[in-house]
């Protein structure tokens, strides 16, 4: 997209030149026979010389199989303080996607659109599920591009399940870039990405927020302010506020310091079937977040909540209570309130005790995509 400041919620126009999905090498222009110098035209190596008998690889296509258009893509910025769980959240996405099949839903198939994105998916699943460790802290910025193929759950009465496919573009970046240091080398790139995104997933870690050195506000306000300046100056505010759809996720719900107070304050219900997982019902998540900021954390958390509600359209914000690794389950694969903490320390290293069952990891992404898609349909000029 040549104009980085388009309104992310406008239905995308077809660009004059289609985006290049794959680094297809630039081939030298063909010369008519007999024209030009005497040096022999270098002949491309036969495919057999390069790959043996491997099938040639094609340019990646979005899930609907049609050539890519910008409307197949949804750009989502992932925002959160250092250590708030961004990389673990992303690593849990393919696990959550596959596990949907357990609950009788048609699962989502998530796969990379390029080698780096595939590598991230594979190593994330290996770390969380096979090695039961957390990913390392992120260094720099990793752009990721994943295709989602699946079926949307029926929404509202009389709706049928719909097959949906889209490409999610998201980034994993070291959380320090969101801090107060406006001179951080990656700051312009991440600002650009957030400004170009149609949706944001904002991770709020109640554990970090409780410590003065890692208060959420210090990784929130200065970036929010710069983002607003950039979007305002580009003239792409939507009804005087930032145009993004936002998913606010309270993270690490499995942690006893987050979970126990929520149980004691009466926010948590428990499934009566399957693994009998506890959860904050979706319809109470916004009020839970308000309670978390008002009662459980301090005045700076309240300012994060107020900042979200003043810079974005409140009706474009949704709330989730999530855990990337989920709860420890007993050998029968059922939640047990006596022993639910899913992290243990072995030789000072945090390890995940039982197979991760992520809570509210996929939903923020697929809900955002649906909201963005339906908002752009409503704004289509035809
Ligand atoms: N209990 C619990 N702890 C988590 C969860 N996700 C992450 N953590 C903890 O938080 C730490 C940081 O997680 P990361 O995913 O690396 O956080 P990040 O936001 O990517 O951090 P940076 O890359 O430094 O910005 C992990 O090492 C875990 O100790 C979760 O779902 N539950
Ligand atoms: Mg990280």
C-alpha cells in the first residue's frame, strides 16, 4: 500500500500495482533475438538442476484461492508492555485454533504465508506443547503473515455457519518499543504499523501493572499520543477518534494472583462439561476490566482504561480475559481448583506443567477480523 495514511476502515481500493507476496526474483528483460551485444544471454538453470524433481513452488495465495487483493488481508497491531505475554500469545494461536475442533466447532487452520511465519508457528508450538517452555524475550521486530482458513460460528439467530478465509498480518516486537523512549530505533516502524493497522490487540498484564517499574501506563500513553498525532495529521481519524477496532485482553488469567481475586470478587463461572474450565463470561469482560482498573490495580491502570475509552470509539472496543497457556488440568484433563497453576520453576526456569489449553487467544483475532470486515462492507460505496 503506497499511502500509509489511508483510513484503515475504508473498504480497500485495488492498488494500482498488486502487492508482491513473495520475493519472486526480478528477471532480466527479454531481448529480441539478434539484438544487442555479443555476450551470450545467461540461461536460467533447468529446474532439475536446482531442486531435483521437486514440484515448483507457487506464489502464496490467500485461502479463497483467488489472487490476493488487499481486502483478503487484515492488519492487526499487537501492543503490550515488555513481558506482558505478546510472543506467548502469538505462539498459542495455532494451538487454540486446532483445539477448537475439540469443542465441536469446525477448527481454524492457521499456516504461514512465508518461511519466517511458518518457522514462528512451528517453533511456538514446539516450545509451548513439546518442550513446555516460554519463548525468549523478543529482540527487534518480526513481521508475521498467517492465513486463516475456517468457518465462522453462526452469529445471531437464523445465521448459518460461513466459510471464511483471510490473511492476518501482525508483528511480534520487543515490548520496550512501546515505552517512553520516543527515540527508540524501532519506534518509527512500529508507529507506522499501528497507524496502518485496522485492528489492535492490546495486552494488559495485571501482574506487571502492580509494579512501579512496569506499569502499563508507561508502555501505553506515550505511544498512544504519538499514534493519535500521526493519524490526526494524516486526516484519517474516524469521527474524531482513532479508527481502529480494539481487542483489550487481560492476560495471565491462569496466574493465582490474577485468578484468585477474580474468583473471590465473583467474576468467574465454570463450564459444567468437558475440562470444566473457569472463565469470565464474555458479556462481563468489560465490567471485569473496569473493576480490575478501579479496585484491583491503581490510579495509573484507571488512566489506561480512560485513555482507551477517549482515544478510540468505545463501541469499537471489546474485552477478553485470556491466558495463553491456560490452566493446569488433572490427569483426567479436568480443572481442579486445588491445583490449577500451570507454571512451575525447575532450576529457576519457568516450565508449563500441563499441555496448554489457551483461553480467549483466538477469539480476539477472529472477532476483530469479523468486525473489520463488516465495518468495511457497511462503508462500501457500491
Ligand atoms: N501464567 C502465565 N504466564 C505467562 C503467560 N504468557 C506469558 N507468561 C509469562 O510472561 C513472560 C513473558 O512472556 P512473553 O510472551 O515473552 O512476553 P512479551 O510481551 O513477548 O515480552 P517482550 O518480548 O520482552 O516484549 C513469560 O516468560 C512467562 O513467564 C500466560 O498465559 N500465563
Ligand atoms: Mg516477546
